[in-house]
């Protein structure tokens, strides 16, 4: 299952599970970013936490 989120700059990010990892994927200026965590800690690191990290990246 893929969930879609919008970053503060309007970029669409996809949140999904790949090989035991929860991954947030987005593209900016032809660069693809993947922020991931082990699925076993997904109760502690929420999609919103990964969005906060993505939004903190200074482009």
C-alpha cells in the first residue's frame, strides 16, 4: 500500500513498505530522496516523523 503526503514546499511524497523498511520517497530538481526506517520500529517512528525530516532538508 502506498500513501501520499505533501511536503511543505508542495512536493508529493510517497510512503510505502519495501523489504521490511518503511520508506518515504520524493523528488526535487531531478534528485530522488529516500528516507527509511526498519518496519520493526514503525510504532515509534511515524510517517509524520519522516515528513518532519523531509521538510527540514534545505534545498
